[in-house]
């Protein structure tokens, strides 16, 4: 049907009266890139030294990588697409958290830590997000679950210092 629409043709069924178009459940997709969220999303090159893809019902991983593959500079840095489904959005979100926790890609930095943080964030859980989410939520805090406690402490300190600086500037105006 997508090809028909792209070619300017009508869809092959009555959209207004089709029971097959009744929404059922919710799906969430994460595009996993070999990029470092804490380094300006710069590409991460190297060899994939360990790979474990999530399994289970209503979890699909479309991956073009295997353990031992080299991630070169010459190609798109997307490694995989992780898609989950649930009867509700919350069910899909919980399944996404489980799938992201099962996903292991070692040897290159990836966007997996960022997605883990987003999936667990209260704003995302409550559906309070838009395209400004990354600019309004500090990346170090979103990615912190992947790193040592001392990095989390540094990130929290930096965020609190920035909030204090902004408050001081606002007080001068």
C-alpha cells in the first residue's frame, strides 16, 4: 500500500469503513546507532567485540551486524532497529526496557544507554515529551545508568551548578 500511495494511486480498500485499520496496541522503535551521545553523537568506530540481541514475544530486532564485525567510517552508523509491541503504550514501554536491558553491544559506543534512560524517564512514561526532549533533559543524566556512580555524581553536580548559574542570572534581570 505504501508503494501505491507513493505512486499517487489510491489505496486498495475503503479507509473510512475498514475494520482492519482499527488500532490495536502500541509499538515503539529505537534505532540503534554506533554513536556516542555524550560526545556530540559522534560516530563510534571499531570492532563489535560482543553482541547479544534481545529475544521474546513481540520483540523484533532488525540488525545488520554480527559479533566481530568492524564498524567503519564509510557507512551509515545505524546498527539495528529494535521494535517492541504491547497491548498498551505502557506495556510496550516496559517491554522496551526489558529488551534494551537484554541488548548488549560492546566494542563501540552506541545510543543504547540513551534509550534506556529515555524509556525509564518519568516524562517519557507519562507521555510528556516532544522533539525538544533531548535539549531539555541533560544527556549525562539520561545515559547515567550505563556508567559508574562517580560519573553520575559529576553529572548531577554539573546540572545543579548550571541550574544555580541560570537562577543567579535570572535574579540579575
